[in-house]
C-alpha cells in the first residue's frame, strides 16, 4: 500500500504542480507539505485534508485512507487537571500530552445558575485529536 507521502506526491506531479504551487493553492505552508511528502507527517488535520483534496481533485476520504491510523491513549485525570490549572494560570507554550505538539488554549467565561462567573479552561491540539472541552 502507498504511503500518504507517496500518494500526495504522485497526485501533485500528475496535476503538474510544484510543492510550492500546491501549498499556495491549498493555502498550506510549504514547510507543512514538505513534512507530509517526506513522511514526517502521517496524519492530516480535517482542514488540511479538505484543502489538499480540493486542489488534487480527490476526496478527503481517499486521502484519509493513506493516513496512519491514530492510536488513542488514555490521558489520566491528573494530567488533564494539571493542564486545566496551567491554562487558568495563563501559561503559554503548553504541549499536547498525546503527541507533544502545541496546544491552542483559551479560558471560556460562563455563568452558573446563580449568575456567578465560572472560568472554564479549553484546549485543542494543532495536530492530533486531543482536546479539553
């Protein structure tokens, strides 16, 4: 079976696109596509998959079948609680406990039934499926 890197490279070449041409049309950084085509990246975000599929005239499902299956690991409650505290403390440069990539974090302001302010930490990984809702 072909790898994701091989599939994308072959489709790109068949379409007559350079790596930078595909990056430009798909609105993806050339460095990201270099990582994909070199085999460093084995998993695409939904957005990346849709953008690349649109330019290469294939379906996102077709791209997905070449991606490496992502193995789920259970993250301990202690780890999640620690991350939540760090988000509430406005720490920056937090990393995903699943893949080590950067986390996008925010603090949602909500109100309970008695109209008390409740701060709720939220996070999601830039690369994998990890999130704190």
